[in-house]
C-alpha cells in the first residue's frame, strides 16, 4: 500500500479540543496508519511526492464505531412487541432454525450497509461467526465478533463457549488485526453459573473482552431481582462477570445510582442503542449520568430487526433528540458529546482508543468523508456560530458518506462499495429468506401443537 494524502474542505480529528481544520489534510502511511494531520498546505509541502486524493466540499473525520449490533435477515418482519415477548415470538425461534449460509449472508449484507454509511468498526453479536469473519475479511470492515452464547438447558440452540473459544483461536487478530473476537453471552439468564465462570476465564486466557445485554427492560430488572435478590449489574458483579478482561454491556436502560457507580468502578463500557430502545419500548438510558461518572458510553444501532437500519449518523441524531425529550431539556446531550460517543468514546468503551476514534499520528487510518454540499448541511458556518458539529448530528445521513477507509484502504468510494457487489448480496439475501421463515413457521406450529396438547393433558 502506497502512502497517500487525503485533502478536504474540513478535517475534524475529534481530539480533545474539538479542533476543526479548514482546508485540511491527512497523511496515511504505507502501513495503514495516520502519519500527519494538519492544514493541507503544511502536509503537502512536507510530502511533495506523495499521491493526493482531494475531497472538495467534504468533511474528513474518524470512522464511526458501532458498539452493538446483530447481523440478521428479519428487517421489517419482527414488529410491535416489547423486548422479551419479541424475543420469544420472533427472535429465538429464528435462532433455532438458522443455518450457517443464512448467517453468513446476513453478516455480508449488514457489514456492507455499515461501510456504505460510514461505520468502520462494528461490534456484532451473531451466529456461525466463521462466516461473519470471512465477510469482515473480504469487505474490509473492522469487526469485534461476539458469538451469541447460550450455555443453559433452556437455551441450547445458540452458540456454546466451545465454539466461541474456537472462533477466538481461529480468527482473533486475523485480517491484519482488523478482526477481534470476544466472549459473548446472550444474557446472564441464558447461562449457568459454571458458564459464567468459564466465560470470564476464557476472556482472561485470550486477553479479550466479554459482551452481553443488561438492564434492557423493566422485566430484566424484575426477573433478576426475583432470581438473585439483586439488580442486574449487582448480579454481574456478584457472580464475577465484571471481572472479565474487558466488559461491554449493551443497553443499561434501567440502571440505578448504585449500578452506575459499579459500572464506573469496574471500568465497564456501555453501548447505548436509542433507536432500539424506543422501538421496543424499553426505556431511556441515562447517558449523561453515566458520562458524568466517567463511564465510556458508545453508540450502537442494535440489529437490523430492531432498528431497522445500521445508519450511525441517524443514530447520532436520535441519541441527541431522545435525551432532550426525556429530560425536557433542549440542551441535553449536546452535539459534541454525541460526535464523541460515535467515535472516540465508543473506541474507549471497547478499550481501543489507543488506536481508534480520532485522527492522530500513529492511529489506524479509519477515516470517512462526509459530503458538506447537500441541502442538509447548508448553511455551513464557521467562527462564532460554527455549526458543522450540529449539522453532522442533526442533519447528515448515511447516504452522505462519499468515502470509507479502513486501515488505510478505501473500501467505499463515491458511495460505491469496492469490496463486494451490493446488488448480488441483496439478491442472495432475498433468495435465502423465504426458507428461513418457512422453517421458523414450521417450528412455531409444531410447538404450538405440543403446548396445546400439554394444556389439555393438564
């Protein structure tokens, strides 16, 4: 890979001072890392023989980090239920009949969608993740792969800790370090105490994180209190799950003051999923209270079935607006905070802020170019009334992304995926879905009949 200079009307490094460089440039080295970020005339004068790629009327910024997602093929077909009913009626039956080819297609399509809309790193909790790893390797995304593990007799249709560890051993660090594999638990309820202990042990053995859902709904809290006599984060601490090498919790909607303190003490990252929490009527995560305690809160789209897209720019807007509505405070969760959640704070939630999340020398060249010549971004004002960050959060959309670069490699250019054929992926997914739905319907019909017979017998 040859060094190159990216020039743009604006460069937003997302460093601590929220500096905006007008007529800026980023020098990307042959190793796929950033070597220099400065005014374009300085970078060009320092490196006169390096190839230049210009993005007029464009903003360069760090690639977006999606801290919680699920690949899937159920978009628009799992609607109108709160989370636990939704899981039982739509999602878990799908997992019982899903096959490896369908799972791989889902990851291919979702990673393509993510790259096209400016996401360079995605945390994906999914199934048969050898296929997900191959998809990430081919398409060029940076992925944290987290198998859905269910180590419990009532949830024996998910992945296991054995398959999770095999995935770590086979894929962690592959694709020039773009692929990370963590330990996953669908939920604490979906595993036995022996499995909790082993999950933490695997995390330490391989030096990888542990990711699960927690405090997503009122039912989650009530059921945890019924089973264990404490709230969910307290249960995670009691049973040692917060002692993993690194911990990332999805949702954390129904956390109280003591739980928030525990998250801060243990250095736990949180993935905030505002669209999903709204759609499933789960509630509102106390993001600002967590940030005030020093908890690293990143943004996540959650899955395609509970969002129903993977557009992180849209997620930024919804995160800001939901906080304002919830608190009845128009100043809540300001634009800079949201921009940081989608970049550097998200990287910190993953323990990767040493290499991701900002445009700085030595960091990975995960960079996106967002158009500024659209009606949505107009007017674009600098100086005292500077509004680029506000427009980026409240106006920009995933379709405004012109270019996506991961580790110095351009994988989307002028809105076109360079590493795969999006039309073919869409066609293959559409061809595969009817069979998945038919098998799920057959399973549901069979078990409704079995349950009906049991009810009569009783």
